[in-house]
C-alpha cells in the first residue's frame, strides 16, 4: 500500500516550517559543515592507516573501532537528548570531537602516531560522533512537522551527498601533504565551526525547566526506549533490515579502497576520484526521493535501497577491474542513501519528537554494531584470502535478497498500519 502524506501539492512543495524561520537553515548549515569534514576524514583515515601499515586487517580494525562505540553511546546520548533537548549535546560533543581531531592531526604531523594511539582517539571520537548523530536526528522533528519530515531529511541527505562528492576528492588531495595531518585538520575545523553555528539555532532546548538527571533516570529512559523500540513493529523490522545488510556491506568501502590500492595499484588521488564519481550519481537519487516515497511508500523504497546494496556485494565479489569497483561503489552509495533517508524519516514519524533521540540511538547502535562486525569479518577474510572474501560477499548478496522480501511483505504491512490515522467507526 502506498502511503500518501496529507495535504495538496501546494503544501507539499512548501519548505519546512523551520526553513522559513531560519532555524532549520542554520541547523542544516551546521550539520553540512560537520559532514564535509567527516567525509574527508572517512577517506583519509584508511589511507593514513594503509600508508603506515599496508595492512587490510589494520584498516578494518580501525574502521570497526570507529563503529563500535555507536552500540551504547548513541542510546544513552539519545536518552539525554530526549530529556534536555539536543542543543547542549550538539555543542558539547562537536567541541569534544573537534578537539580530538586537532590532537590526532598534531600527532600525525609530528610523526608520533602509532596504531594503539590511533585506536584510542578513534574510539573517543566515535563516541562523540555517536551522540552527535542521535542529537542531530532528534533535532529534525523539533524543527519540522511530521508531514514534511521526508522532504527535510532528503534535503539533509542531498547536502550530505554533496559532501560525499567533495570529501573524497579533497581527501585524496590532502592526504599526501603532511602525511594526512592536513586532511584530519579539516575535520577538526568543521566540528568547531559546527559548534558555533548550532549555538544560534533556536527551538532545540527542552520546553520548561531543565529536569535533573541521574544515572538511574537515564537508565530508566534507556530501558523505556528499548521497550518502545521493540513494541513498535516498524522500528523493530527496520532495525533487522539495516543491521542484517550492514553485516555484509560494512566492509564494502574498506575492501574497495584496499582493492584499488593493493590489487589495482591506484593512487590516493584515483581512489578519491572513484569515490567522488560514485557519489555524483547519488545526487539524482536523493533529489527524487520525496517523489519516490509518494509512489512506493517507505517499505518499498527501503526494499529498493537494499536491492542496490545486494548488487554492490555481488559486484565487489569480483574486483578485477577499476570499472567493476566503481560500479560496486555506485550501487552501494545509491542503495545506502535510498534506504537510509526512507528509514530515518519513517522512524522519526513513527517515534515522534519525544522519543526520537532514544529511537535514533538504538537504531544506529544496533546497526553500527553490524557495520563493525562486517568490517572486522571482511578485513580478516581479506587478510586470509583464499576466496573467503568472495564467498562472504556473495552470501551477502543472497542474504540481502531475503531482506528485500521482508521489506516488501512484513514491513510494508506494519508501516501502513502505524501511519494510517485512526477513524471513528
């Protein structure tokens, strides 16, 4: 069943209410600034690790560590966000992440960085970033009403994709100078600028007096969020779909970079350009997502994204040519964007503003655990070789096909029920 939002064409084409007041625009700018730095860092980090170790296992270890803190940090951060509003955590965590990135850039510049130090800084930064992601997502329904959540998320995803286009190219150019310190410094600056911008956004504090917090209160909120996430069937099914696909796609980008550098002997600049090229094609997908949701509904849109991720697994199982790797990255980025925007807007609408932080933290935490396991598994199999990676990716393609079927049946039914307004009989 296709889900239609209420209101006519004139209403649907109107900008989100927050955009008219300027609050959403400033929020949008802050998040985009931070995302640009993250996109540079995401590509720069494995290149820095590869330059230092030449090991796919080390690359996957660090990448997996960047995912692991999301299992808990986002959940507890979401509980605090729901209690006090997202502003305080957005400012505090952006400042903390910027400081950590500046420290990491200084260590790379001085040549004092080793794998152990990198692992510690990666975990601390990922903890800050996890809380940030929950807080950013919880802020959206405070600035935008439910009918326009998909449009607002699509706009946020559009600029995130633009950052994904620019970020890898910038990373490829910035990694060589100063051994990667400059690229990491760009991420530090982006966090600090986002800190200043988010402080100007109104409407992000909790209404009324700020409640006192204690470990027991936060823990009770976390338990309530977990209970609600389990009871809300669309949320429960969405977690299963995202985590299940992440178990196999978590290592795709790392394996693609490793294949380009190690097997195809591509330069860092070529890696950046290939990843930029794959992101360019996602722009059209992002701009079309609001129309796609009208025609297909959340469940079918998420199924389409999963199908593209399955195709990426199948292609990446045979990385014999640069064009194949580029096609796999294209399918992966388009699939992830299509799935994530639909999934994010759907869970915001189902959960509502009062529960958005905790639901976001829970969904991201469990899904990112899948990414970490997928990255470590892919790195181990790549190191051991012997065809293990190919079998793993082909199994991922098959598993994703089952997830697509689930999205088209069970998820579609429960989303339709959850978002259909009750009527008097």
